[in-house]
C-alpha cells in the first residue's frame, strides 16, 4: 500500500480545504450576478422578488453558524460538519438544477435552493480551521484557507457565463455544478477526522 509522507499529506489536506472553501463557502455574496439570467428564466411576467430571496438566503447564512455549523462542529467534529454543510450546498444546486422537471414553475424552487446554499455555506468554512493545526505556522495556514473564500464570490458569475457560452439553461449549469459540493462531501468524509 502506498502512503504519502506526513508533510505531503498535510499539504494535500490544506489544498483540499482551500478548494472546498473556494467552491462552497461565500457563494451568496455573488448573488447579484445571477439576476440577469434569472430574469430571462422568469420572463416578462415573472413575479420573483430577487431582493427578498437574497435577504432570506443571506439571513439564513448569517444564522447558520449559530444554529447549525457551530453545534455540529462542537458535537460531532469537523468531518460531520463538513459532510452535512457541503451536502446542503450541493442539494441547493441540485434542487434548482432539477427544477424544470419538478411540478410548478422552475423559479418557485429558487428560494429553497438559495436557502440550502446559504445554510450550508458557513459550515463549509468552519469545519476547515482545524486543518491549520497540522502546521507550525498555523496563522499562515488559516490565512490561506480564509483567502480562498474569494473565488466563491464569482461562482454565480461563472455559472451564468458558462450558461451563455455553451447555450445551456442556467438550471442545467447548476445541476452540473452540484457535483462539486457533493465531491467535497465525499472527500471530506475520507480525509477529515
């Protein structure tokens, strides 16, 4: 059986933590980039209030560390917190991704999808801070993990761009993206303690 040296393993864990943070944590901060594509889906008579959806989702995002991520982390540790949180984010993307095939209008699933993404996001980051304990320069590792929240701010913009460039419905792009948080769930279940 092949095993990596301890120093290589900790750098791989740090890399995985950074990728997870960049793919799942600060997504709602890029919500405004979705509005033109969402208006196109809703059509001229769309009655969706995007400000209301954002307000509910970001409120859930702000409460999540207190009501979900913190208690999960304290009671069950980083592995369970990571798996539950990344699963919630993936479920949000999946829900909106399959919404054209569900009863009712596709846009009626936007609020629950954004709530799932909002609730899961903070736990995706909280569970990663223990990774810094693997390094003597703990502050450097924490800063690196935290810095990777930045790429998550442009995920919605990139999804809209992919939708336009590849001539795909936004929901299909969300469905494809849902595989990344679910991959983080799988990796977290294997690598975190």
